[in-house]
C-alpha cells in the first residue's frame, strides 16, 4: 500500500495520478485492514493538495526546510570531538577485556 502511495506521488500528470489512486483504492478494498482504510481516507481528504503537488511540484516552505536539513545527514555515527579518545576497549558485556 505504501509503495502505491509513493508511485502515486511520483506521477507526472493528473491522469496518471487518478489511475494510481484507483489502484490504491482497489488495494484498500482488498486489504480489510484498519490502517489501510485510515491511509485511504487520509489520501482522499488531502486529494486536492496532492493534485497541486503533482501539477506544480510545490510544497510548503516548512517541508522544504525539513527536507534540506535532513538531506545532508548520513548514517555515520556522530563523534563528539570534545571527548578524548580512550585506549581501553569495551566489549558487549561492558567490562574491559582484562577484567573478564
């Protein structure tokens, strides 16, 4: 269901979006899951705004700011340079190897 929503949001025309919306409705009817029904209702409630997004590609400034702030992140761990590195290695148990 979520993949179909992504497909719908990536369409380039309102005609394609309508077809994707029909596919989404079909999935919702077959699923018989409360979460899917909620997602479908949300899509219907926001349909006019979704059409604007598809036609113009425009979103709100707040969304753009959030996208910009998260696009420069990575999954690399953050290292605090104010903490001096330690030469002592800690394994999963939490105790240094020499204390096991």
